[in-house]
């Protein structure tokens, strides 16, 4: 069976062979892959030249943003049926620590960074595979055309969930007074650094729940990304506005929450400078950008003086996948012109190398069609 993977030291995507999967056992599903998204993590694995294959394998099969279809559900699987569209988390349980025992595998204490297509376990860029049903989430059929966005949106959903947990420290605010409402974000103002897949999808989720959202990116103001931001009812800012962080912060006004989704320390500093009193900042961009000096005294002065919270987050679990699918459904109703356009390129399996090339300034999400490979 032909799969797409990377061999340590090669720094390129190759076709690698894997045997056909067996029939599913207890708690397993046999899945036929439909398509798989590509992100900066995949490119980083390839460019770094040191992927971590499964034990006994020469190559790591890539792909951690899956959409598939259940060919056969094994014994004991109650939430999936043959023919269901399905997506799955890439982070897997170590089976040892307390967070994993509670189903919070994204908070694993012993195996952080391991998972399908990421390290130590083959990914989803293959025609068929067996998977543990506990890590799989059923996709409504009417969302199949956009459900490949579930994994990157789930990363954003986790960051939003944790920010809401942090901000429960503010009694009498929209964070607490509207916490149980579908429109929990009404009256709150957010800044998002980056209009790539995660930044764009964070903006989508926030807008679904009534927030005012400002998105900053280096793409042109008359380009695809700016148009998508506008279609979500958010405001686009070119990154040139951030060069003077103090002036940009003054122009934005009060910001209740910020999300750094580029991996650029420069963007992180600008967002942090713009963050308002009692605000929270989530770092989800990967941290591979250029170095940016931050004076500890300024950090102490602002974070303490303004009662701010800064936190980092990575990966997600099935709860965040379900939240992502719910928000994709809401976005389909509220911003129908935008959701489908977030996928800016679909590539054939045999031309997949193009999907892993450096993203253009106005590219959002590249997807590889696996079905029929």
C-alpha cells in the first residue's frame, strides 16, 4: 500500500510502502482515508531532516489532519458505524499518567510530541489504516467538505477553552456572566496574530460566538486572506501596522484576549503590548520564528501591573474535535461565503510534494486528496 512519508536525512516526501491493515479488533475501526490537511508542522518535520519513525520502520508516514470513512467498525465500538465520515486526534495516550487516564491525552506528562504523523507513530497519509476508535470522532455528513479543518480548528478550540477557564477569574465580566450562552464572546475584543490555518480558524470560532476580532498578517490587504477575514465579519490589519507596537496597541484600543498563531516572537511581543488590563494571551504558533529580545523588567511591569495571564498550549483531544465540528456547523450558517474558501489548494496524492512546499503569503490551507490513491 502506497503511503506518503519522510526518511530521516532526506528532507523530502517519498512514497513508502506499508502492508494492508487487518480487520479491526475490539475497539478498533478500519478507515478509508478521504483527504488530509498539511500544516507547518509537516513542513518542519521534513525540513528538519530528523523525523521519528515507528519502531522498526525506516520512514515516518506523515499526516495528522485526517478525514476518512469507516469501512468496518470492530466489536465494542458504539459511537461509529460503517460508512460514517470520521476524523481522529493525532496525540495518543501514554497509558501511564493521570491526564491520559482522564482522557486528557493532549496534557500527557510523559509522551508530549508523540502521535500519528508527528513522531513515533505513522500518520494518516495512506489509503487505509486501523485505528483506536477512542481517538476517533464521527463527522456529520453535511460537513464532509470542510471537516478536514477539524484538527487545526480543534487546536484553536483548546486555546479558547483554556482562555475561558483562565478568565473566570473576572467576576461580573462577559467571561463569567455569559459563560453558558452560545454568544459568550459578545462584548469581548480579540486580536489574532496570523491568518494561516489556525489563526483564521480561531477567528472563525470567536466570530461564531459574537466576538469582535482583529486579525494581523503579512498578506496584502487586497488579497485572499484579507477577504476571508472580512467574510467572517472580522477586521484585517497588515503586519506593517505592528512595527510600532505601542502605536498599534493604541489604535486597537482595549483587547480582552489575544492568540499568537505564527510562531514569530516579534508578533508575540506586539500582541502582548496590545493586550489590555486583565487580558489573557494564548501562544499556539510553534515558536520557530526569529528571536526577539524581551526585557524581564518590562514583562514583569506589564504582566503584573495589568493583571495579565500568558499561557501556551499544544495539541487537542476529542472534546475539542467535537467543539470544532460544532463551530464549523455554526460557521456554515453564519458565514457561508467563508468556510469553504479556507482550503485554498487541493492536491492529488501523486502530486502531493507540491502541498509541502513553503506556503505562499496568501495561502491558508493545503489539502491532499487520498481517496482513490
